[in-house]
DNA sequence: AACGATGAGGGAATCGGTTGCACAACGGTA
DNA sequence: TACCGTTGTGCAACCGATTCCCTCATCGTT
């Protein structure tokens, strides 16, 4: 298969290996390896520089597969998200991938579709590919795969959602929920509904807690509409809202997706936003600012969260196991919220 | 570092290797390897089954890094997309990843942000990680990285967009553009504008050609508004459209993103859709059906395109280099288009 | 009874790096 | 001058599979 002449020169087209560089430079493989490794003392030495030039000259590119095998690590983190077609998750993943790159790692993504079975399967697949750690935004309050990771002692960090003792980097959902609700209260609203989001996600629970904090503070009752994170369920929630009597004058949706679905449903039913109904979303996806009526929402610092997740994973030794880094969100007032008259 | 006793049994926690299985089964590594390889004759033999049971029993999981090194292939395809935060690209990637899985491959994604420089950099990164081939949706009419792949003889296939002689799996953009425009013509529109999309993308060019075909057929003039693929540029195009005199009664946008931006801009200016302006998008992203006025659009068979791309890459030997597989899109009439009265 | 075909299975090389250990050369210090 | 620390470098083992090349036993044929 691999045809090499006795002298270990190689046919055209085959990639040069470290041995070829060694041959060309008249030194041993070990020396070349050290000349190429910035961590090694030898790296900063004139002859190392010469070797690097020769390596460059013959078009040498190190084979990470071989290095990974010997080093017993891949310099790669697996990232498990529910789905990439959810803009929030795509944003998070892009940030996570670039945080990895900054720290000299690679990212490998897989999806769970919020199904525990698929989460487990794809999580194991990532581990099977020998990633050095896992970043997951798929945590569920019942544990599931996280639990398994904890038990097996696999390095991992949760992001966006938390569970148990795992290290985590999250937005302050409770604060965000409070901010959103507070904004509506400040505009004079007294009947404020919540599109709750799924009970398996700590993020949805946190936002709900913030919503309830604000209402309790104001001495007002909570009105909770069940939902998942999807646009469809936002539509359902919108229809449910219209059936309420008395109808709420404002609604806080667990995320922008459900807000979009809800807007779609209520506007189609002839309800004017924001005149007859104020709406606040969550996440500030790019679309939010570009809806026909721009959506008031909560902005989450994804860049910081993703960066912190990667940091926690890399500096695992430094951090206490149960470390949680929490980042404050901010309210972005736009067109879908209006003062009550 | 790795502490193993002379007998090659290993401490708790360390993963068992093929040697451990061999030891436990009383056979050689080669035999275990063959017992685990479904391609090998020996695989279907009672003792192979016994070995597999033992492997399972000791919790053996093959190390793909070692196998990749020896086999000189990674069973992984690199997928290069402009950005994952564009729902269309996220949809495509998810389909591509699952097509890879079906065929026993893995997918590794990277982004170009439609910048030739970053495309080249990340493309090389994927190649450096020793992927077996590349799927790219980033092709530009000027060539760029595709050109380099062609010259270096790297196995690759383009998707969604084409360039030169590279194999490709695409939607029939010309047909899609024709369908969209034809639909507007059939509704009686006579002044139909185009939000053109970037000139570097063959997809945008194809849709434009279809648009021009239909208008030529009807003996009507083209009205072309420049744009990229982004929502922002859709807003710009919307404002440009409003400035036109006489104002078009309909517009075909190169994709749903620009359509959303355009809708946002014109509705904010008080133009009623569809009564005063009909709009057709392209791609049928999930959001399209859930806009306050559901968007008429062209549905693209992403599943088929992604599957074909993977097939072309795997069966590269079978297909002629320049093979292009083209899939027909379909019109999805919804709320943003109305008959002229 | 001899022979070839077939299948099972072992030994060892191999993929392409990394790294522990050893040693030589050199400069500085006591 | 003897000794020691530093630096440069090579040898060889190693990571965990896969696969080529054999050997050996078994079985069916003529």
C-alpha cells in the first residue's frame, strides 16, 4: 500500500512525516519533535528554528491522529446541544467553538433533540471518539446523562442549564425573569401571564422563579401557560392566552421562539401588539430586532457563558467540582411592550 | 504515567484495550481484531461471537484514534458552512450529519462567515485534522478554496452552491426562481422586484436567472435590488423598494432571511402585506410559517441534497468528477401573496 | 494415501508521532 | 583540575489498533 523506497523518501503526493523532516535536517525524529513543540526548552534555539524552516520547506504538517494516540488526549471537547436549528443553540455553539479555538482546543458538536435517549447515545458517541471533556446545554432536572457523567467521573461542564453537582456556566435566569416581569409591572401591567417553558430545563424554571418573585413583590397572582421551547408551542400558548378571561394585558415568554409563535397566533386573531398586549421574550436572537414589531427581550451574554464553560473545563483542577458561574442578562426594551393607559 | 502490572492487567478506571480482551479470551490481538470486524470472514464464526461477548464483558470499547492512525483514514467528513446561526445552514448541517451517520461516517463542522480568508483557514484546519473529505456550502463564483481543493486533488463535494468542476448536490435554483416569479405573475402582478442576493453565490445567481426567465416569458422588465443573504440587507432592500416609483406590487426575495428583513421594513413603514405588497421567500425555514403573516416561500429538499452530497463523496470513484445532482424545489403558497384586483 | 483448498489464528511490523533515559559537550565554579 | 549544572541530541519504547505473512489443522477429492 504505502510504497516507500528503502531510503524512506516517499512518492509524490504522500504527505511528509516527521521522519522525512528528520532525514532532510540530518537529525533524529525526537529532535524534530522537540523543535516543533513550543513547550519544550529546545524550541527556542537556533537549530530548532532551522529545523522548523526545513519542515516548512518540505511541506510538513504534523498528524494529530498520531499525536493524539501517544498523548492519550485529543485536544477536543464534545459539545452536546438539543439542536442547531434553534438559533440560541447555534449562537452558543459558535461561541463555544471559538472559545475552544482561543484555548487551543477543537469542538465537536452533536445533538440530543431534547430526548434523553438520543442525548445518551450521542454523548457516548462523543466519548467514544475520545474527546477530553464535554460541554452540555442539554441538562435535565431529572439528571439523565449528566448523572452518568458524574458517576463515571468524566470531565464535563454544563452550560445554560444546570443539574446537581456538575460545574456550570449559566445566565442568571431568575434575574432575567425578574427583569422581564418588572419591566411589565413598571409599565403598569397588572395581569401578566407567563409562557412557562418545559419543566425539565433549569433555565425555564429559573425564569419562572424570577417572574414569580416580581409578581409576589407586587402582590399579584401568577398566570402560567405551559409550553416547550418551540415556536409551535408558543402558538398554542397564544391561543390559550386569548381564551383567558379576563385576558392578560402582558405576557413574558420563556424564550424568543415561543414569543414569536405567540405573536403569530395573537396577531392572526386580530390582537394588536403592543396596544392590546405587551410581550417580552428571552435571548435576543437576531430575529427579535427584525420582527415587524421589534421584540422586547432579555439579552444573554452567550460569549461570556461559553468562554466560562471552556475555562471551567480546562482548569477543572483549579475549580471546585460544583462551581457555578452565573452571568447577568440585560433587558432590551423594544416595540412589543407599551405602558398601560 | 500508565501503570500496568507485568501481566498487562490494568488499574481500575483505565479503559481496557484490545490486548486486555485478547488476554481474557486467551487469543491474540489479531484474532480479537478480526472478531470485532464485521467485514472479516471470521466475524461470523462461533468463536468470534464468544470473543465479542468477552469484549463486552470487560467493557471494551475500541479506540478510534489508534484505528484511524493505522488505517490512514478517520471516517470523518468536514463540513464547511458560512454560519450555523443561519437556520438554513443549521438545517443543512443537521441533515448532512445524519446522512454521514447513516453511512457510517462522522461529521465535523466549521464556519467561514462567507469570508474567503476564514474559509481557507478553517478548511485547512479540517484537512489538518485528517478528515477523509469535505462538504462545502461555501462555494464562490470566483473559486477560492474550492479551486485549491481541485488543484490539490482533495476529495470534496459542494452543496447548495456550485463552482467549476467540483461534484455538487444542489437545489434547482433556477427552477425555484421561476416558480416563485411565475406564482406572482399568475396572481396578476406586473411589477415584480427581486431582492437579488450576493453575486458570489451560484444559488443567488440561479434564482435570479429563474426570475428573469419568467419575466422575459411574460414580456416584463426586471427590477433588481442588491442584497446579501442577511436580514439586515433585507431591511435595506425593503427601504429601497419603498423608494421606487412606480412601486412594485410584488417582490421575490432570494431567501427567507431577506424576506423577513424586507417585511419588517415595509410593514414598519405602514405598507400592508399582502394587500399592498406580495412577498415570496426561499428555503421555507421553520419561522416562515410562523410569521404574523405566514410567508409564501419555496421549499428546498435539504434532506435529499445533504444525502446526495454524502453519497457523492463516498462513491467518488463511481461518479464522474463534475457530477451535479440537482433537486427540484416546490412552492409553498401562504399568506404573503395575494391576487391583484 | 496424497494433495490442494479452506479456515483459524498467531507473530510481528506498522501507522506517526512523543517522551523517558542516557550520554556527550561545554562553561562556570570551588 | 575536579565537579556540577545546563544544553543538545539520539535511541528505543510506547500509544492501540490493523493487517501482512505464515503455520497448522481439517476436510473433501481423486
